[in-house]
């Protein structure tokens, strides 16, 4: 069926190469990081500036609007539009040149901020502004919103750091700024007619970014049209190139953390610290820190000073003694109840990560309800922020809504997401107007850095006079007389409560496979956990992160966690994606999801795409014929048990030339994979055969014998028994082989999974002693999925009693690992559910030298084996795992607890992966 749209056909007819007007793409681009849903008619990923101009020409001729988009991380709805969305991030994302003498960088609009930093770093330079989304936001987006970031005190706003722009106006006219051009002359007349309005209402304080920056056009500011364009949210022109100012990064950097009794006290103190020239002064409420601890564990938050609110103050300079003196001055002047000086960069980075993830972490309110953007980044003059915070708290209390305030306190800019009940008619609109009135009374700005967009443009008359609003329209008509560029934003705005995404979604909370206990049993609420902050698009190389491996391999929005979530949200809306669970759009979006669970830990909003994918497969194929891989890989434990009865026969048959390849194809697997070898003796058989030789003394512990340990790698189980006995324990196993049902879960066979897992939980609960898991994915099921699938008290008790080997041993490492070099590939589920901190600590305390890899191995259980996934699987492994393993010396241990990780290592390299149990057992005296 032809799903092409009229504008899509017109664009293709004009020779535009990448026009996407299929419903999957339109669904993905229907929202940004805001509350708004505006499906486009088409998405274009231009390959050149000439194509941008051609798109603009077609859209003007057809009367179709254009919205420019970078990473789509806009919180105000200024990166969505009803016409054509221009996605610059795919092809126009290069650093064109670095001039170290002039200290400038020429860049394309789709380049990610972090890429600019990498290009400038060899010259000892950097681009100053650093929004919390720096590892995925684009320079074009920063220009559109006049982004600032935490270090604006030291480096200024984007407008302070862009020295040149290449722009196409709404008429297609190219502009080089700064520069003179005849079409700009009417701007002089607009300002000259009302200089008093511009001088009294604009540029009053640093974070006043709402509306157009008309103060830039004043004679005393040299008619700076470049400054006017920055922060205009794509309504005046399309940026095609920018020249950035680069600065030196001071060599000395330190952090002072100040504790206060409450957030108002922290706000009152912030502006008084400006005399010490901080590069950053960020405020945090204790409740957002509690969220980090609850979601990521106590280790995720370094020790903080006493207090219920904190200021994170960063100082930088060239002289260490001078920086320390300023730090001492801040401690004396701050009036804090407690202070902490942090010189260790790793501890400082951990604290800054809390701040960077603030937008996502605050997506659940203190009451555990979904908290929304909309009133996201209002700003007031810094000296008035304490009073504003107090009155804003009173306002939210009067509406019965809550949120976590944080932000750039010394700049006067506050971020907060609020649990406004969007289902209550009129409440969202009423509250935003009340909040806007409060900010206006404090002489503030509706937006302090994210732009007004669809969320706040309608509020501009609260802070600007009618004369100023008329000037906005006049300026717009100079650049975009046909209103093609991002209409409905800033000028003639759409009502702020139109096109809200969440209220339009159907509620789905019955007949589900999972219970979604944190979302009230509501699949719709769970899926809307994705707020679109886009951390899944970030390159997490070297950070220990996992999310999102398929996106990093393909660089397609469809393969990001956010892209998948957006399609699921559209499925729940039902107007664009219409075939519910079975829709092609949904299955296309989920096709390359590895079910790695990386998003569960790495996404600050707690998205769990693996669970959602299992739910979709469950609902789609319930009572219907399934893909062949669901019967082969999905029921692997049963096939392995059968094969174990005649391992020699099975292994010999699968080694006959052509037989293995044919079998793989018939089973829905890629023929380039290898058939795993069935162990000659299962672990249980070994355990029974050696029972008389093992000690019956010691504290009992249950070893959970998973399918992989039992039938494929019993040597891992043997090693674990030796390690546990050496640590003084008596090892027990269940009477019968039990299964966590992981393969049934990942293929969406949730009814069967619940039965199998229920039996396993009952047996483990009956034994009632501590449980140690060896296979990370199976251990993660016992720790997490079992509770969501069964919802029983035994499941919760078993979850609380289950640990990894490293967690169970703690500091009781049997022998020293001094001098041992290790390349470690943490399993994705290990990282996501249990965390790899205990393993890292055990190895470090034992004296090992560890290189921890980021990202997924690419096999991820079923994924890398299934037909059609091989190339992506190999590409994911090639990002970090394969190069690191190949570069490792022969005596370096390749540590990989996951069977899938070890399989991938064996398939793609000449090395063998080693389980932690095997490593520790190899150091025992008996070995």
C-alpha cells in the first residue's frame, strides 16, 4: 500500500534523496522531549545545503511548514511541526574546520556538541556552553534555543559564543552574519519606531531568552542580527553553518558543595557567591538525590554535606593556590549548614551526573506520579530567586501538584517537572498562566534557556507589552513573510494546551503480561515514561553505559529507545499507527531492539524497552502462530535438555558439513552462527557424582543452576562450587532442574513463562536460603522480571535473597589477583539490573588491573543469532568489544560472565571468555 504523502511526492520529484513519509518515521518524529504531539507530513534528512534550499523552495510553493530539528531534545515543543521536519543530525553533522589561531570552529548545524569538544581538545580549546544534553544535542539546536548549560557563568550563552552564521530565510534568501544585506534594513525601522520599548523590556538579565532578542538590534549593540537569530527557535531562518568561538579550558578545576536546610535558603545564597567568579553554581533538592539512590543504589551518590538542598559550585582557573583561596572564601561566605570541598575529579563527575540527568530523573514526582515538562525553565533575576522559589512552592501547593526544583541558581534559572493531572480539563492551562503571572511579577522570563516553543509562547504577553508583541510579528514578517518556518511558535502561537500527547493516548491496563507495578499496572503510563530526553542517542563509549547499542550501530532514530517508545505511544494514540499490537510500524521499530535492558539503568526516566517488547510480542502472538525462532530459541531450555540425553550424537551430527547450517536456517537463525556444543556431562550430574567428596559443613547457599551452566558450560558451575566452598559455604541446588524462563520472556511467551517461573520461584522459596546466580540474565530475571510477572510475596522474597557471585562474596575474595590484567565485558542485564559495582570492587580489592568495556556484546541472547540480525550484532561488537579483545595481550584475562558474551567473543575473535567463578577458582590452592 502506498503511504506516500503529497508533500513527500513533491520533494522526491524535486530530487531530494532522503524523504521519509512512512507512518513509522512520522510516528517517531511526532514528538520531541516535550509534551506535544504533532505528526509531520514528511521527514527529510538533507545531505547538503543545496538540498535544504530545495526543500525550502518546495515547501514555500506547496504552502507546507518547515521545522528544523537536531537531536529532538527540545522540552518546549519547538522541534515538532505539522509539515516537513528537517533532521540535520544524520548527514550534516561535521566539524568543517578548526582554526586554533583564531580560536574558532566552522561546523554544520547537525554536529553534536561533544564532537565539537573532541575536535577542539587537541588544541587545548573547547566550546563554552555545555547543556546537560551535551552528548547528543546539536549545535543547530543550541543556536535555536540560545542554550546555556551549567557553566554559563564561566562561558556565557550560545549567543556569546557564536561569531558567524550562514542562514536561509523563509524566502530562501541566504544570509551571512554578521554582515549587511538589503533585506535587513526594515529591522532598523522596526526598532527605531519604539526604542523605549526595546530598551526597557529586553536584555534585563542574562537568562531572559523568551521572545526575540530585540536588544541585539539597538544602535548601541551595533545592530547585531546574528544575536537576534540565535534563540529565535527556527522561526526566522534555517541555520546551515555556524562559526563558533573556542576558549581555553582552565587547567585547575575544583568543586565546593554547600548544604542548606531547604531549597529557598540555597536560592537566597546563590547570587551572593558570584563575586568569587564560579564557572557554575547549580542548585539541587534532596528529593532528586533520593531518586538517584533509589534507582541506582547508594554507591551512585558520593557523600554530601548535611542539608536538604545543595549548591554545587565549580571554580576554575590557572593557579591552584588562587582557586583554593576562592574556594575557602566561598565556604566562609556561603552561610551553609555544612560544606564539602571535592578535588577528586571522579567524585565530582558523579555529582555532576546527577545534575545532567535531572530532566529525566525528575520525570517521576515526589508522589511517584508522572511529572511533565511545560513549565520547565523559567528564570528570574538571580537576586530574587529565593523569594520566587518560596512563592512558586506556595503556588504548586495551592494546586496540589509537586515536583523537584533544580537548576542554574546563580543565573536565576529553575528547572522543574510537575505532576499536573493532564486529564483534568483546563488545569494545565490554568496553572501555566498562574505560573507565568508569578514570573512576570518577579521581572522574569518564561524561558531561561530552552525556548518558548508551544509550551510558553502563548504566555509572552504576560511579560511583554502589546507593543513588544507587535514588534515580534513585524520582525517575523521580514524574515518569513509566508509563515513557513515553525509557525505557531513565538508569533501567533498555538494555544499551549493543544496537541498534548499524553491525554490523547488510550489507557491499556488489562490483559497484560507484566504488572507494571511502578506505573499502576498501566502499560500506557509505562510507555510514556519516555519523555524524549534522548540519552539513548548519546555515544556512551568509555562511560560504562550500554544504551542504546542498536542505535549506535545504525544511527537510525527508529533504532533508538526513544524512537521505539514514540512508535508505541502512537500505537496507543491510534490515529497514525492504527493496527494496535500487530501493526507493522511497531514491529519495525522493535525489530532491532536487543532486549539488552540497557535503558532500564541508563535512561534517566527508567524506560524498560525489553519488557515492552516482550509485552508487544505477547499481545501480538497470543493464540496465533509465531515466528520459527520463538519455537527454537524461545524454548531453548527444553531442546537443550533433550540434547543432553545424547550429547555425543547431537554434537557429532551438528558438526557434519552442511547439517549445522541447514539446521540453523530451519530454526530461524543465521547460518553464520555456530551451533553450541552440548556438555558431555551436565553440571547436575557432576554435582551428584562428587557429592561424597565435598564438605557438608559451612553456611548453606543455593546455587541457581541455569540452562547455560547446566547443559553448555558446567565448568562455570564447578568453579563456583569450589569458590563458595573455599569461602566457607555448603552449596545446595534444587532437586530438579529449574528455569527462569528467560527465553520465553524475551520471545513474548509470557503465559508459559509465568508457569515455568512460578515453579522455579516456589522451589527457591521453599529452600529459603541465600541464592547465588551465575548467568547474569537469569539472575536478573529472579531479581526483577519475576516480581513483575508473578507479583507474589515469594517472588519478592526470592528477589531480595538473590545475588551475583561478586555481591555474595563481597570482600571475601579467596586469593589475590595482584598483577592480573583483565578486559571485562559486563553483561547488559548485569549492568542494568544488579549493577557491576560489586564485581569492580572485588577485582580492585584483589589487586587486578581492570579495563571495563562499555556497551553490549551484540549477541544479547536470541538477538544476534536470529536471521537478519547478524550484521548489526557484529557491528555492535565491533564498536568496543572486539577491538579491546584483539588488542589485549595473551596473558590478559577476557572476563565475561554472560554466556552470550562469551559466545560472541568465541565467534568473532580467537580468544575465550572467562567467567568470574573460573577466574577466582583458578587462584585456589587446589588448582
